[in-house]
C-alpha cells in the first residue's frame, strides 16, 4: 500500500499504518515502545507524533518511507 501524505492528516496515516499490521492499538504501541493512550491520542488527532516515531514504526514493521520533492 502506498500513502500520499499530502492527501491525509497525520492521524489518518498512523491509523492506516496500524491497520495494515492487523494489530490492536495496544499491540502496535507496545511494539514501538509507546502506550495505548499515545496511539489513541495520535489516531484521534489530539496529539502529533514526531518524525522519529514514524521512523521507529517504519523500522519495526518494515515500511518504506519515500521522500519525494515536488517539482
């Protein structure tokens, strides 16, 4: 699955990533060293994760992050 981040909010992206792993919020959060509350808060858009969190998710679940410049 590819996600164009320009078309989605940060909370949608982290939710899509979790759902693609077929894990619960608790299981997903624990796998990256976070709490279920952290995951819930991010999925609901109440808080924003850092790029370092996105990198940890990518490494843990073998996601590719591709950064492309618009021309």
